[in-house]
């Protein structure tokens, strides 16, 4: 992604009263359409139907929602972890196609922790079901129950169109095993389509994308065509650092971690991105683990994050990380807001 391809929080990322980022521009384009402003000149007339809409991905933790989002958007946006519940914030990715714009919403898993952070995560899931054009329920074919009642229950309050995405088909030993699974998920009669995919290998993901576009309403794009996300880029920097902490540390440490980007500046001579970020933990012992012997752990986290950030931004990155203790931040409203975990409305 080009750095300038990400709209800043002040533009497309404006938060509407319903709390959805980008909602403001959605209304703006609705108005434009209704108001029937300046008619298009012949040379500007669209050659084909333009579609645009919002799609949310829901499903159990670890079913592969973030992997699928990254696959469908074609950029590394959501953090992926073999452990559940690493996606705390709502993440949207935008896929621009000829004639269509698909805006994806990734959600945290349903088994959110309790307390304030848990409440935030549940609220994010509920909001992601409001006012979307399509819900894609992602189910892991390696799980034992089909259909999984808890996954079906997530759709209880959603009246609109839903697809069932049967993910991880690369892990099935034979194709023949897929048919009974498709039948099982078809049985409740809730899904307009059942699409088997592998988010990991990309198998059948193009077909899924084409089916998604089919159900989107006719609408002009909500975001500029070069946008791939409506989140400010500091959010991705923080998420990528958090992903490395998840990969390299264990037990309670990653869950007690928040990352705040203090500075993100592009300098020209030599051309590079300078990033300064603080990692917050709840206890001194966690701080010790994150820093590691002779700073070794923090160095590994920084190197791994810098590597990903350089390929994400396509520019050399200097990354300075510090670790601070903020006792009980997960129970502290002010800290949660500061770290971006509280809704503004
Ligand atoms: P989420 O919690 O639903 O967002 O799940 P993630 O996208 O973080 O994925 C959880 C784990 O499943 C990760 O280890 C992924 O690499 C893995 N995974 C996701 N999709 C697939 C797939 O299609 N095939 C296989 N074999 N693994 C997958
Ligand atoms: Mg996820």
C-alpha cells in the first residue's frame, strides 16, 4: 500500500453518530445520488453498473476471518494469530474492483473476555451486523460440529443476506468430505450461498469475491478508489507490533499488551519512515519479559515488526520501541480510550 493511499482520520475516517467510521461519506454519496446533481457528461458515463457495499465477516475465533479479509483485500491489514482474540478493534479493508467497491469489516471472536475490554469487543461485533449489505459467516471445516449452533446464533439479530464461507478446505483429506459439510450448512435454510474456500491458499476466494459483488446494491464508491482501509495508518503500525508480541511472547503477556504510536513521520533525506511507539503492560514482570535478557526480546519484536512495516509502506522504516507499565489498564476507561479501544459514541 502506498502511504498516501490511506485516508487520514480526518477525511474518510470521520465517525458518524452510529459509530461507524466512514459513515459520513456514505451519507454524503447517498445525498448526491438522491439530489441528482450535475448530470454526467457522455464521456464520464459509467460503462457498467457500479456497485458498492459493506460486508462483515463473523465467526468463531480462529475460523480464519482475518486471514480471509487479508486475502480478499489483497493487503496485510488484520493481524493473524494462531491464538484467538487478537483482533480487538473493528478493522475494515476495502477492495476496489472494476465496477465495484467492497468494504469489509472484520470482527473480534465471539468469546470475548469479560470486563470493559470484553464489552467493547461484543459491541464491535453487534455493530458490525447493523446496516451491512451482507454478512459472511466463516466456519472452520476442521471443527467438529456442522452446522455449529454458536455460529448460527450469531446471525440471530441479522435479517439481511448471509453467506456461509466454509474455510480451511486445504485441510480436508479429500474433496468428498466437503459435500456432507455443504449439505449440513444448507439445512437451516439461512444462507443464500455456501462457498468453500481456503483463505490460506486462496482457493476459490475469487469466486467468493465475485458472489459477494453480486449481492451488493448499485451505488457509487463510498471511498476514494485508492483507499484500502478507513483506519488511520497508526492503527496498522500498532496492530503489526502487537502481532509480533503475540508471535514471540506467551501466556498472559500478549493479552496484557497495548501499543500506542507516539510518532509517525516521513523524512526525505534519506527517505524513511520514523516510528516511535510505546508498549504498555500491566505489571513489572511483564515488562521484564517484553524487554528480555539484555533487551533481546524487544529487539526481536522490533526487527520483526520493522520488516513487515517496510513491506507494507514500501519504504525504509526506523522503529523505536519502549515498554511502560500502566497498572490495570484493561480496567481503566481512560487508558482504554487512549489505546483506541473505546467507541467515541
Ligand atoms: P480469526 O480469529 O477468525 O481472525 O482467525 P485468523 O485469521 O487469525 O486465523 C487463525 C488461524 O487459522 C491462523 O493460524 C491461520 O493461519 C489459520 N488459517 C486461516 N485460514 C486458513 C486456511 O484456509 N487453511 C489453514 N490450513 N489455516 C488457516
Ligand atoms: Mg481475527
